[in-house]
C-alpha cells in the first residue's frame, strides 16, 4: 500500500521536478565519473 502511494507521488512529482531531477542525475553521473578515474 505504501509503495503504491509512493509510486503515485513519484509519478505526480515527475513532471514538476523533471528539470531538478535532470540536474541531479547530471551531478551524480559526474561524481561517478570522478570516482572511476
């Protein structure tokens, strides 16, 4: 039940947070790249 509600909230927030999430993923991928070097 909680997981389903959480997933629904994620779907709702996806549209609103898309620019932020893209920036966050870009930051994470940069950190991963730095760790691998």
